[in-house]
């Protein structure tokens, strides 16, 4: 009897664990299948065409793709230096008594849902951008900044974790040679934790590019590539969030699914690079 | 200036810059937090809990529908996702161990934990909403379950691996079958860790908005039928906040505050649990 | 009261009524320590674990300052000044008093850059001067032959014993006056240990050495003077042969005959 239960238990756990792979494969298949109409209709033009006109049944995704890339790039440019600064502060500068409370608050802030960051951006940050740059205040720049603030806690926390893996004895031997704090940080900690730091940054990038709610409020969902960074724009997740419930034709839906498929491919690739190339060693330690 | 003086100066400059960036970062985050608290607290009153959604300008307007909808969606997703996640994690730690299959499942789960949740929403739209013909609470529940499983699975896996193998061996030596060893010894040993994982998993999906936008959709009135569209705090918050009506926006802030406190609370309890375990 | 001999040598350092208290504790971890450190000699510090020997060693280059809240009292005299003064320039101090750690601490960079690190910190940029001093340090650390053909390789590819000699080369490259060794062979195999011990003895021609070891034979093999510490106090400081053969304190005798520790 015990034997049978043992077998049943083992096999059920195996099937459930295996189903994770099945679901992921299923997600890829379903998104791909639903994209077929759009792929057949537009081919590669889908990702190079700039015109997105549902009323004309014409779907070009370049503005959304560019929007994702540019807003994420902006967010990274703004967040990376600050996150490294915060991480250095937390791991090397802050007095012992402050390290833990500040560290924990930053980790808690990373848990706040992104929709809250989006709401804050809409009500408090958009007016500031409007006052400074004129226009509507919503657009690429605002989205980039809000995205930067949203990923900052996550990025700072994981960067600090990576820096903290540097053995004390290694730092001490650099101090023992007469190094300053900065010498130790740039010559010992950063080289030692390089893979972990870069991996964390790329992981944050992977999250930022798929982030929906923090940017949906403040981007404007305008399918237009504009040279002005303050102009309203869109990104893949913003388009999906705004238009999925509005789509009214097969082709419109299919184009949205193709966008979703492209987003999945992009983020899967970025996250894989972070996890397998940079974070492999630190992962199952 | 000697080389050493130069280094000391650079050091000072970098220290100031990074302290400054830390303060800028923290100031922004404090700003958001204080706005959340100020707007949230001032918008909360008993009507929020007593009334369902109402048209703008209406006095008796609240979040009862969204609170209950949120509760139903999250607890159903938890009820499905937690046992599945724990069993899957059990396979990785106790049976698959370092086998190729187990490692692939770990890798894919890790990636899924960071994958864009709106993509999951569109997937559920295709496989649940379209066949059903309409938005439904179930669609939202399934979307959140799919997001939750990898989280629970990986934390369970990690936590079970922390249980010393001598404990398992001691139980096997007494002639216990493997499933009993796992349930009586391993689970018990990893209890606190698994519970923490569950709390953090719930906290994570409770804040999800994107995968609900076109699955459970929304409903301005109270509905407890998972076969129908269902309100959630997050989607309500999004709809109300983007509306032009000030009273709706205020209710949106109340929703934001309630949800954040719930999520922060779960995170804090999770942390305290970890601390008590370390303390032992 | 402790038995401290007078040393005939010139003194490199002089410790007087030194007390040290770790952050968050009221009881000092080192109590009323007074001792001379002889120049161009090797002074070994021995004693059971927790006796404070490493704590004392780390006071000589003020390593304890890396962690806030630690307190020094008394005097450690080096070149006519008290290095415990708050105004002491720690960067200068640490280039004069080098340190070798329990485990090899090769930095995540090439062999060459490891040795050049301290020199570059001092602002030496001249390529040929760097080359000369790196080579000399590696030769003095008896590792030049093994690494001369692969200076650009990652230092972490070296064996444990080689890494430790590399760390010694890195420390002597900046020509310190004192070298502190904190159980430098505790992570090494017997053959590497022998090599390091030989090297330490050779180095005393140029620098004054303080070595902490839990291995009494090692202290007996390499040192000129030995200090025995117990519960944060220096019990006895003597010429090594005398201390091991005819200890003057009962505690020292009990320790070296293996009655405790």
C-alpha cells in the first residue's frame, strides 16, 4: 500500500513540476498561433512599419517597439548610476545602525506594486514635466523617469547583494595596502562582483522592458515616433494594456498578439542572458 | 598635489556623490510613500468599505465590490497555486534533485518569475476569455495562478534543500516510505520557509494589474460569481485614477493605500518569520 | 604581573599600556599590554584561540578602524609618534606597516597588477619603474621564477601557496618597514608552509616582522622573540629559545607543554 502511495506521490509531483515547462511552451505556441494572421498580412514590415492605424487595418509596430526600447534605455541611464550609488552607500558608507533599516525599506519599496508608481507619476510627476518642458507632460521622458524610479529599489537591492558577496578579508587586504574606500570599491569590490552587478542590471532591464502599469499612466499611447523626447509615445505593454479590450477585428487582435509575442521573446532573451550568463555562478551557491 | 592627496580627494568626491545619490533615491521613494499615505488616509472612510462603485458625483460610492473581488480572485489563485507550487517544488528538491530535467524546470521558472505579466494576460485572453466568450473572474484567477506557481515552486525547492539530509536519512533508517518522510519530516523542517514563500508569493500577485486588465476585466458592482467579470482593487485603481473625476481619483488613492498596506504587511510578516527562524 | 624582557635590538614599535575594546562591549579585549617589537627581527605572538593575538596584530595597522565603534587606549609608538592618535593618517600608516592575511587574498586582477597595486596607489605610473619594482618584489618573495612567464594571467589561477607568496610580494613591493602576518600558513599544505616560513626568515633583513600563529613549532622555527598571550593579556615576552625551554611564567609553561589551549 505504502508503495503505491509512494509512486502516486512521486508521479504527481513530477507531473506538476513538468507542467511548468508545458505551460511555458503553451504560452509561446498560443501567442505564435494567434500572431499568424498578422504575420501573414504584414510579414517583416510589422516591425519596421511606423503606421499603426486600426481603422485602416494597417498595423506597424515600430513606434511601440522603439518606445519600449527608448523608455527602457532612458530608465536604465537614469537608474543605473543612482542604483550603484545607493548600493555603495548601503554596503560601504552608511553607518552600521542605518544599513539595515535603509536596506529593508528599499527592499519593501521594491515590493510596492508598479501601478502605484504609475499613479504617482500621473498625478505628481506629469505636472512637473509639463511645467518644465511645456506640452502635455506625458510621454517618453516621463515614462523613462517613472520607470527608473520604479526599478531603482530592485536594482539597488540586488546590486548591494552582489557587492556584499566580496569577502571582508579581500577588502581588508586592499585597505592594508593603504587603499581608500573608493580604491577598494573600484579595484576590489566592483571587479569581484562584476558578474553579479551586470547580471542584476540586465535582470532589472528585463523587468523594465515588460513593465506595463508604471508607464501606461504617463506615456500617452500615441503610435508615433517623435524626435522630441517629451512628446507622447507608446510602448509594447502600453499598447497591449490600452487596446486589447478595444480591438474589434481579427487582424487587430492578431497584431496585438504578435506584439505580445515579440515582447515575450525580447524579455525571455534578456532575462536568460542575465540569469545564465552572468548570474549562473551566484545562483545555486 | 601628491598622489595620495589626489586619491583622498577622489575618495571624498565619490563618497559625497554616492551618499547624495542614495539620498536622491531615498527622497524620491519617500515622496511616493508619503503621497500614498497622505492621499490614501484622507480618502479612507467608512463609505469605502460599505458601498459598491457608483457614478462620479455620487455620495454613496465605495470599494466594497473591488475589495471583495480582489479577495476572491487572490484567495482562489492562492488555493490553486500554493499546493501546485509546493508539490512541484517537492519534485525538484526531493526527486529531481540535480537532474537535467529538474535544472531546466528551475531555469524556466526563474525566467517566468521576471517575465512580463501582461504577456500572461494576453495568453489567458486567448485560451480562456475567447473560448468562454467573455471576461471572467476565472480568467483572472488562472492568470495569477500561472504567475504564482513558479514563485512558490522555487522557494519551496530552496527551502526543502535547506533541510539537512541527515534528518531524511534518520527517518528512512526507521523504515518510513519516502512520501511519509517528505510530509512528516521534510515539510515540517521547512515549514517557516515555505510559509514565507507563500506570503511573498501572495504579495507579489496581489499587486498585479496588467494580467487582469483583459481577463477578469472589471465590474463597478459587487459580483461573487467567478464566471462573470469581476472587480479587483488594482484594475479599479487604474480605471478610477485615469478618470477625470476627482471623487473617483480619491477612491483610487484609497484603493492604492489599502493594497499597498496589505502587500507591505505580508512582506513584513514574511521578514519577521525569517528572522525568528534565524534567531532559533 | 607579566614578564617582559628588555630587548637588545633597536625597537621598531613600542606598545605601552595598550587597551582595546570592541564595539558594543564594555570589557576590553586587550588589557594593559606593554611590549617592544624589535627591529629587523621576527616577533611571534602565540596563545590559545580568543587570547587576543590577532586583535593585537590588527591594532598595529589600525585595521579595527574599518568597523565603527572600536576603541583604542594607551600608546603604540612608531617612528616617534603614537599611531593611535585620531589624527594619524591611516593610508600612510598602512603603506609603512603591511599585512598578510590568514587566507591568500589575491585580488581579482592579473598577477602583475596585484603586485603593482600598492605601487600605483602611491602614484607610481612610470612603466619601467613599475616593471622593475614588481620584478624585484616577486623575486624577494621567491615566486618570480614561477610566474615570470605569465604575469598577465589572472592571479586566482595560482595555487594557494603561490597566492600567499604573491600577497607577500604585493606587501613588500611598497617597501614597508613592518610586516604583520596573521596566521599566514593556516590555509596551506606543509610544503607551501615550509616555503613561506623560509621566506619570512629571509625578509627580516629588510623589515621588522610580527607573526601571529597558533602553531608553536612555527613560532619556535621562525621567530627571534615570542610573546605568549592569554585572555587578552600579554603573559610573557622572551627570546624564543628561552621562552620555549625555560618559561618564566607558570601559564606559559602550561601552555607550551600542552596542558591547555
